[in-house]
C-alpha cells in the first residue's frame, strides 16, 4: 500500500509526527511519502497513492492556511479514497480541552468540504526553550491555565505515541479493505 503523508507545521512538531507515522507505516511493510504542504509548488499526484493522511497543528484556534489550501486543491481525490486527518494541539493533551480540539477539526472539515474516513486528535508539544518571555507567559497563564500543567518547564512532548500508532494501524488496515 502506498500512503501519502502531507503535513503543515508551525514549530516542527507536526513534521515530527508525520515522519514518525511514515516510519511506522514502513515498519508494517507499506510504502509512504512525506510532503510539506507549505513547500508545494502546484498540485501533487494524490490519485497515485492508495491512501492519504494529513497532519496539521492548531495555533490560535486554526490550522495552517497551507494545509487548507492543500485540502482544497485535492479535495476530489481526498473524498474518493481512504483519507485521515490528524489535528495536533495542546487542547488535545487535556480532557478539558477535547471538545475544543474537536471543534477545530469540525470547522476545518466543514470549511474544506472534506470527509476523511478517520480523524485523530494528537496532543502537541511545547518548545519553551524557543519561546521569548511573553510567549512563555501566554502559554503558562492562558493555554495551560487550570489544566494542571502550568509548572511544565523546558521542552515537553504531550503526544501519546502509543495511541497514535494504534490510530495509524487501524487506518491502514481499514484502507486495505
């Protein structure tokens, strides 16, 4: 099975997830190709792949424009073959944020007119070492407030890799049918 993995990223964590998924897919005997949606010049041959997975982060309540552009440009192919969407956010890291994270996905799918076979909410990461003082304060006092993680310091990866692996395995199995 040939799987196209397209991603958009802001701080690099969605790229890390896309590459991890590619390695995971290959380890199970399938082929994968990873592309950065923001680096594309024109259309790519989505139809030449058996399945497509798209990974995108949420920043300021929205997914990157490059990912939305990719979905719009390839919507017909995406709606006729097995496809999956993985939304990466800090909201997904906490039980109290699941509804909010899910609403971001619903908004993107409705806006794009895309109906993937499967969706997954993946928890994101913090890159404290890369943030300036003001961004650290916003993360600590707004994003993480009331979530029991306000004392997180340094870089922190909230992604549940085991859960992500099960999602990928289930999607690939279903896509083979």
